[in-house]
C-alpha cells in the first residue's frame, strides 16, 4: 500500500522534494513526486525487511533533495 500525504512525515518529505524541484526550476506534478518518494521508501523497507511506514520514520531529511535530483535525472534521460 502506497503512503500518502495524510501521513505527516510523508507530507513533510514530499514538500521538501517539491521545494527542491522549485528551487532548481523544475516543478513536477504531485503525483510524480509521491510516486518517486514511495519508490524510495519501498526500496529501503524491502532492503531492511520492514514495512514502508516504519521505514518512513527513519528517512533522513536529505531524502527530499536526493529524490528531486533523481526525478530530474530520469526526466532528462527520457527526453
């Protein structure tokens, strides 16, 4: 089950991603930001063998800038 912005930490991290994208001049739809962030959290959860909600609690603040950078790289590769 995907996490949503109703989860406070997810909303906080999604806001960080969007702020970073805006600062870099590359805003993206919220759905894309949420999907990328969920993919990051799901990957960590799988590696650690824990549920995504639990993995989200341990997500560092630099997940925002890292996810923004990854989104920009992917969109540039696809163009």
